[in-house]
C-alpha cells in the first residue's frame, strides 16, 4: 500500500491489537464489548461492531449513529496503531454515504490510511454488513 506519509518514515503499526484494545478499554469504557479490533496491518485497521438491540433503529436495521461511531472508532484505531496512544487525537471531518441498510448482527469497518501527517490524517473507511457483505 502506498501511503502519503508527510514527515513520517515508517508506516508499520507501532501498536498491536492487544495494545489498542487495552487503550480503548481504559480511555473509552463506554464502547463496551460491542466494538472489536480485528486486525492491524500496515496502513490499515479492521474493526467490528456486534450490533444488538441498542444499535438498531425502527425497522430493525443498524442505526446511522451506530455506523458513524464504528467508522469513527475504526479510523481512530488505524491512526493510533500507526502513531501510538494519543487520547486527544480528534476527528475534524467525517462523511458517510449509506448504500444499503445493514442487518442486525456484525458490521465490519476497514479503515485505510491515505495520508498520515504530523497534524492530519486522511482515511477511507468501508463498512460492510456481516450478513450480506
């Protein structure tokens, strides 16, 4: 993967899945067990949301706010995996396009770093429904 790493020479992860899980549990206990870090690779991280009743909207599909949370947390995990534990890294912009409604159950997010600079990271996050891919 070719990542624009303005001012960075190493795009390999500096945190393991276990490091990230411990950090998230400590800094963001409100995430609970619903969010799972699945992989950390060069330039990316994959997370899953195990969407249960609290994540659903009327009609029985996963709610937009839950999907936004998954995308945001996956981006955060991908960034931290590559820069280390920085609790105050914040989102400056997040845009989502809903192409299909996800079923209750597992939703997966793959966050790819497109640019990792000193002050700004740009990512592309793809969400897929575990039931319908």
